C-alpha cells in the first residue's frame, strides 16, 4: 500500500459522492460539556452506546438523514502520536477530517503520523485487504515532515518484515542504492573476498559461510562543509547463531536481525528528505550468519580492522563482530557524531522489555539530548550504563578480548563495552540496542517489524544541526 493510500490530499480531489466526515476529539473530562451541547437524539445515541470519552474509544454518529456524518473519538493525550491510530482500520471506508472545533484539539502532524501508522499493513504476500479510512490533509505542506517521518517508519517495517530470501545482503544494497539515487547520494559497496583485501576481516568472517556474499555498504551525501555525521546499522539478514546454533524458538524471527540496518537506512532517507545540513556517511555491514564447512568457529581469533585481536567465544555474538570493523572505519574520519543501531542482545530485552531500546552513550550531553528527544517525540528509549568494570567479563587468555565472555550477566552492557573498544577516545558515540519488533497487535503497532528510536534520533539530529 502506498504512503498516501490512507490520506486524501484535498476535499476538491475527493469523489463528489464521498462524504467528508468530521472526527471530534475529546477526553473524559471534556465529554460531559460536549454531550450537553448535542441534540436530544444524539445524546440518546451516545448514552445508548455507553460512550464516555475514554481513551481509545470511538463512536460513529449519524446525521438527521441517517448517514454517518461525525465520529467522536476519546483520547487520553492530545500529543500522543498513536491517539487516533485505531481509527483507520475500524472506521467505515471513506474520507474523514479533524473537526477544528473539537473540545480537545489534536496536533495535525501527530494525527497524520498516528493515522499512517494505524493504516500500515505489510501486504507484499497478501491478497488486497479492506480499504482503510482516509484522513483529509487540508494542506499537505504543513505536515510534510510528518509524512517523511511516516515514510521512514514504514521503510523500517517493510525491510524488517520481508523474509530473508527477499531481504539478503544484496537486497539491502539495492535499498541503499534506491535511496541514494532518489536523493543524489553516492553509494559504494565492498563484496565478498574484497572485504579481506580492504581490511574488514570480522565482516568477512561472519558472512563467509552464506551462499550470499557479505558486503559493506557505504552511502555518502551532503555538503563537505557541513558537520560530519556517521550512522552504522547492523545488517545481519538472518542469524542462525552459526555453529553455536540457536534453538528453533529463538531462530524463528531472525529475519529481523537486520533491524539496525533498517533503522540506519530509514534515518538516512529521512535526513536527506528533510535536507538536514550534515555531511552524512551511512555504513551497513550486511551479512548472513549461516552454517557451512567454512563457518567461523568458537575459539578462532580474528584480528580486527583496528588491530585488536578478538577470540570468538560464541558465534551467536556475531552482531558486535560485524559492527566493530564498521565502527572503526566510521571513526577514521573523526565525525562530529557517530551513531549505531543494532538488534544486538536479548539481555536488553530482558532488562527493558520489547518496546524500549537501550541507549549507551559515551558523552553526557549527547545522552541527555537523546533522552530529551525521546520524551518530546513519545519515542521511548532508556539509558543504560557503560559500566567499565564489566570489561573483565570480556577477557581472553590468547587475544586482546573475547567477543562474549563466559558470563550471561549484564549482556547488553558487555556488548556495548565491546563496541566501545572500537570507538576512539574523544569520539562522540551513541549505540541503540533495539528489538525492532512487535510481538502482538496494538493500535498503530501491528505485529512484526517496528521502528524504535527513529523519531527520537531524528529529533536529536534536527536539534543538533538545525534545518537548511
């Protein structure tokens, strides 16, 4: 489904037979006064259906001719981007608009984002479903940024939801090339054994067993005079666990292990679409952690791009291996800011659950700004500590460090500490450990791939670098 399939750009473009119905938004506190102002027939209708303005509720109201003319929707928070996310799928098909005289007005940009999120379905392999209700956009230019954020969010969901057979390393490359071409960016790719020649040994080691060659995707865009921004996304297109093979229940959804790359690609698209004044460099190490005769093995030692030697404690801790070479490469140009996104550890999910990504950051001001952006955009993240005494858990007797260590305790922290070893001192860096997935259906959050921390990251960068 196209982005604008759930929107109507103007009343003039609507079919002459369509009724543009009003959506009245209110909460429980404002409901009694609004009800008192309605006709006796409408009051009886409201009372007969037990409507009370509770958040997440709605009721269709007929006009004198019996046609659906209005919808009254209860919301808890006018700033919540998901306040109306339940409506597109539940309302009868047709065109709707926000009533400007609603007792509790909802921000149009938030409404557009929530409406679009609520109307999302991954339909690549499905028969055409029922048409969603459409929201009228009085002036699309006013909500242009919200539409760009929505497009980026949908991109994350689409990429994560696509099965690995159709979303392998080459498909991530094709996505980067498509995005780059749309915005005038340059893209170069290092593939297969060229990774060894160009000194990316850990990316090669993790991906060499797959029939689909590993690669490092690099996109560059922007004015060289602008501040340099580097974004890295973990692109493990499927993770069997390698020779330390996952159990079936843990392997079932591992098509989503490229969720970090999906976020990085989507954020790059969003930054270019909004023309943020940065010199953008996007890096995606794209691999499939498969099992074959040439799989990398527990106990092997890999000398990384940075020169640190790493003993492989566990082949299922592969994400940090592909990221460490990419982070070292990104830092070589000394960017103003280095961000990475990764579906890295189950430990982060054990600590924070599926909805809240774990933020690790080596700069106090940057961390505070990231958290403030999270609060402002209602896009939750939670800071966790880079507790450096835990580095002892990554000790190796034959290499500079191990990739996992023998302890299961503090797994998200030790993974972040591992990555930090490849970030030079003084380099501002933030790492987001995400789930990138909804296990169940909720309004605006359908089961499957999910963008987490994307809006917060964009708000952070917008506040840091400003608009052109």
